[in-house]
C-alpha cells in the first residue's frame, strides 16, 4: 500500500507543480496536463485495487469510512478540475488544477496515516 500512496503522491505533486507553472505564467490547462491527470487517476484506481485486495485478505483499517472517503473523493477531484479546465480556458483553470492537486496530496497523506494506524 505504501508504494501506491507514494507513487500517487509523487504523480500528483508533479502535476500540481506543472499546473502551478502554468498558473504563474497566466496560461490555461493544456491537453497534456489532462492526460497526466488521467495517469494520476489510474494510480488512484490502482491504490483502490490494492486496498480492496488487502482488506479482502483480512487487513483491517482502523477508520474504514475515513479511508474510503478520502480515496473515493480523491478519485473524483481531478475529473471535476478537468471539466472546469475544458469549460474555462483562462489561467484560472490552472489554478483550479493546482488546488485539486493540493487537496489530493493532503488526502494521500491522510490515507497513509489512516492505513498505517
């Protein structure tokens, strides 16, 4: 589980830095960033799959509602940011992507805390 959380956090941080660069430059989100968001989504889905397998094998999460709430919410944040980016072709789409990435990073930290408690 640690590998999937770490990988997801690294990917989200890189995407967030890339979006921050665009926001500072006053540029809108580009298609390559949305594709990178898809890669992050795949990492979150892998994280969910690993967690489901481990829970099915008997691992008990101390706060299951908190854990699954963070994971599922993280899964939906980037598609919302992507929809915003497609609708708003200004620098604010990059700002929204930065905020979404920051929120997912915080959720990944909390997911790891809950999982390893």
